[in-house]
């Protein structure tokens, strides 16, 4: 008999439409930053925005800048699966970029997304500068400029 491997939905997301990495709310949920359940598996891509439906899952793809696409992205390995996932800060910046949020502070992280700031890992100033160059967005620039010093390593 032929053994068929079952794909994890996170791994499957990358096989459906790539190159891509998991981002936005699904990444925030993966990193235990937001309390809500997330039912859409959203990935960032260099291609056009797109959605695919399976019998149980909605896979959504959001376009982000292509230069240095994988800055702030890590490969997650489990016993059976492997997939690319945005780091916590990359997921937040993708959220601001994709949803065109005009945030002048980190307050919406606590108020809107219900992220506890003490749960956020500190980001290095080097990584923050790399991410800022990646997006080339005034929205991202404004948000990064107002990140409190205690959240930067």
C-alpha cells in the first residue's frame, strides 16, 4: 500500500501558493500574542492577493514587498512538518502594512489586538532597521519611530 502523508495546514499553506510565509493573525496566535481563535490561515506572498478554500480551511495570501522578503521570518520544525513563520514583530508590521493601519504608538496592540506588551520579545535595533527598510512605508516608519525604548534590545 502507498502511504500518504497528511499535511499540516501551516505546511499546506506554503504548498498552495508560494513563495509565502505565515503571517498576520495566524502568526500572532502561533506566538501566543492574541487571545482569539484564528480560523483563516494567512500568509504573506510576493504575488497577488489570493484566497483558496478547502473543505475546512480558508487560506488567504496578502502581498508584501518583495525585496528581502524573508527578513523577520523563521523556519519552524516539528516532528513531521516544516513551515515558514513571521516572527512576532514581523507579524505586527505585516498587519500594519497589509491592513493600512495608521498607528502612531503601540497602544493599538494592547487595545485593538489585545497583545500584552510584556509578552512581546524585545526586538534588536538592527532587525528593526532592516524591517523598516523592507517595507518602505510611512505607516511603518511612524509606528517604528514610536516603539517604546523598553521594547528594543
